[in-house]
C-alpha cells in the first residue's frame, strides 16, 4: 500500500525540514499549518497544505480525510517551545491538548504509525556527571519549567495510547540548530545577533546542541526502524556557550567574545531581557528558565538511536556554516530600523541607550561593548 506522511506544524523549523526531506525522498506529503500562516517555509514544495488549528479537534479531520487507500504516517512536530518565566495557557493547550487531539484522530483514522516529537526536557534531570538515557514513565511533576512539563505530560499521553492499539514512536531532540528556521527561534536569533555584531559578552554554562537535519534523519529512521512504544534521544554533544560562539566566530571570521559575565548577574537581569525582547517582538534569548537549563545536566546519550535507528551527527562547524548561509540567503542579517534608531538617536541619553540595548550593550561595565545575552 502506498503511504502518505501527514506532518503537523509543517512551517515550523523542524516541520518544514522534515517535509522537505520527505519530498526529496519521493514520498507523498500533506502538511498541517495554522490558518493564514504567512511563512515562506514551504514555498516551491509540491504537496497538499491543510489549514487548521491543532487545538480545534474538528479542524483536524480535513488533515486525514480523502486518503482512502493510503497508509497514513503522522509526524507530529507541532508545538510551542517556550522559555518564558510566566505561565502561558496557550503552551499547555497546544503541547498537551493538541497532542491529545492528534492521538484521537490517529485512532479514528487507523494511522499506521505516529512519530511524536517530544524533547529531552521531558526527561528528569540526573545529578551532574550522570548520563541521561531514555525512560518510559513520564511525570510532569518531576521536571522543571512549563515547556518541560507540557512535553512530559504529552509524551505520557502518547505512550498510553499504545494500550488503545496505536503504533507510536517517541523521539527526544536536544537543542536544535540549523538552516530552514524561518521563524527565528532562540538559537537562530543567537547566531544572527552574533553575526550582526550585537553580541559582545557571553555567560557560563552550556547545552547539547544538535543539527536539525540530523534530527530529521533520526525521525525518518524512526518511521521504519523504531520499535513500537519506544523512545529515542536524538542529541549530539555538550558545548559551553563560549565554545559554541567561538566556533561561530571561526566560520564567520568574526572576533571571539572574551568577556564572560557571572551567572548571578545574568539571573538578576533576566526580567529586563524578557521585557526587552517582548518589545522587539522576538523570542527572548535569556530568561530565568533558560539560565536554569544552561546550568543543568545536559549529558544525553544517543547510543540507543545510534544502535537501532542508524542515527549519526555531523560537525557543528558545518551546522553553523550552513545556518549562516541560510540567514544570508533570507536577507536576515540586517539591523532593524528600531535598533538603528536607538544607536543613532541624539535624544536618547547614554544611560537609557545602555539599558534599552542591554542585550545590545553592557557598556557601563565593559567599555560600551554591544551585547545581547544568550541563555
């Protein structure tokens, strides 16, 4: 039986990368996107795009209808990655209730397999130095942060659906970075701020960063090789933020950042960062929650995925090089008019300029070094 892939969140960073990889393999694809989604992520791709809201269970029917005679494979990438401090009902509604709706429709339309994109954040942290591996019992009460809690609860729902006869596989990506990010997520924004010269200092800490195309290959391998009811970590390796930015400096011929500020200062100023990025209508690079993440144990093992899925990872230099090339091709490497105004206005005092540009500048401490923070 010929199969067709139904990809939720098809214009998202991971969703559009998965859709493009499937089309490159000659697979039939149908994408599910929000109504009036203006993203250019799917421009030029020849496949059906269905508009609807994952939180509206009735609107999901059109994603599955009219496909008699096809074997249905659902790749559920739709979700909200959120590092903000305040609670957001939408994050819970999309990540948990939206996933519950997908499960119901998969059962109704007798889907062959559901691949759910969870997160390493759904897995409880172990003491520093211990390796974090796959688990099967997910509990939102034992992880920290709204995003982690919603992914843990949704993962539990997905695995429980096996009892109802649904064939599911769960993957847990770590910190995703790479090209095709049309929405400018946190890590892509970090790269852009560094290349544009707005990042002059960094902080201690780090995380496991992985190329989105490696995650995509892991997801597609999970479709055919993953075992029913199993989970697979799709990680890479740990990098300090300084190491990450040093690699970016090397491939972009930029100066390396030498100033590393103490964590206490970053935590103290985190609320200012969130407010500043809210004014700019961009995702914050640095919040109390993200700082917690940077200091947590990020020693994830992908040995199970290596062994069972044939999972591999690439050199981070290649990832960053191609991320920069993507941003250039999309003409994203330009300062906003607001930033240019802040930099040039004669009517803004130096002290106010430094405050509003805090994640443009820490000049009062570091000789007018223009800077943003990344968690």
